[in-house]
C-alpha cells in the first residue's frame, strides 16, 4: 500500500468517526427535546441518560444508638376532605397559595394508636425510627430504607430495612396487604444527591406508582422535617429556607392530586423554624423513641374522617362529632 492509499484510509477512518459522533449527538439532543416536551427540566432529561447515583447516606453524628435510622394519588372511597364534607379522590382546584402551611390538613380530633396498626409508613432513615425503636417496631408497619431517594425505589434498588436486612424496595412496598392509610416522607437524601427538579419529578412518579398499587387507600404526604441551624450550615441543601421552598412544592403537588398534606413543622420545629433542640439527635434524625411520640401524636390529631377511621376517634370534634 503506497502513502497515498494510507492517507486516504486514514482520512476515511476520521470521517467515519465524526459521522458516528454526530449521529450520537443528534440522538442525545433529540431525546432531551422529547423529555422537555413532556415537562422535564434539562437536568432531569440529562439524568435520564445516566444511571442513578449511588445512595449518599446522610452522615450520622448521634452515636451508636442512632446509627443511621435513616417524601399523586386518588384517595379511598368514603374519605372526606378535612372539615369540608367533600370526597377525596380528585384534584383540588383553585390552589394558588405557595405556603405549605395553608395547604396542610388542620387539627381534627384525635385517633388512638390502634388507628396506626394498619397504616403503612414509607420513607427513608427519618421514618425508620418507627420501625426500629421498641415502642413502635412490633406493631407499626414501616417500609423505610437508609440513604434512599424516590428514584431508587422506583427502580427497585436493594435497600436496608430498620433491622438492617436487605430487600428490593419496591417489591417490599408492593407486597403489603390490608393497608388502610399510607404515610409517605422523602427528601433529605434526594436533596443531597439530585437537583430539586429531579427529586420532585421522581417523587411524583413514585406517588403515582403507590397510588396505582393502593388505589382505594388515602395517602398522607408529610413535609420534609426541619433540621437544626447547625445542620443547615453544614449542608445548605438541608437548610431551613431551602426546605421551606421544597415543602411548598411538595404541598402543592400533594393537594393538586387530591392527597392530604401534613405539615410536621408544627410539631417538630421551634419558633425560628429549626428542629427543636429537645428532639434533635444529629440535627436531622430524632434522638430516640420518645421523640417519635411527638411526631405520632401530631399525626393522630391530623387525620381525615372516613368510615374506617371513625371507630378510632378519641374525641368528638369536626367530622368525628
């Protein structure tokens, strides 16, 4: 082969390589355009082209006992919206207030602990205390996993239960039976692993999937819990003002789908909007089982009336009269 032929072959190889690169680039751009057309942000669209990030578990500063006990749906038939008499089952219209507190369910009598025996709690390590501490673990049903975000559950990653056993997370949720009410809380891990837009997109998708699996079960979407000022300074994505912004979006997402939004800040935050010092372990997780009692008591006084819930009422107030 002479030099002319060698140069010709080299030029041809370069041209072929450029054509392949251009084809891949066009395909990638086309995919992003399609994602944007369906409402994804640019970051979320690009995220679809990549494998999900490995879980970045929130570090635990609380010592051995607190070892990483690491938030759109139709609602149940017969359920009624808080103090309105309207059935839950479709989107609420005319909701424009961005303040999560305005959209949250108000106090409504009180139900007994027995109400929670057939409830299902879904979440990450913040929720895991209900499945780890002796006061709750033998009678509360908890599908909560360390260091996870909604995307990882959607894609059925293996996660750690409160007892440290491992299981494919969506399979764990999917196999639950005889569930009367569902409580969901995600966010802390996702805000450290993803953009806000990606978190909200995958959270929405997960809630849709839970709704399809439990089509007649009322679903309570709980606010991301507050953090201490110190924790927010170390991890700005978990700072007070940022969490408030995310909770506003979560609240609007919940009520727009006919779900019940629960503002846990009323129970867990101090007058300045930080996690109460008497509850804090590491600035994010609650210190011990007695602190989860504060959370559970708040949920017990913010339930929506239904025929199922009525027998558990301890006080005759509002629809429970």
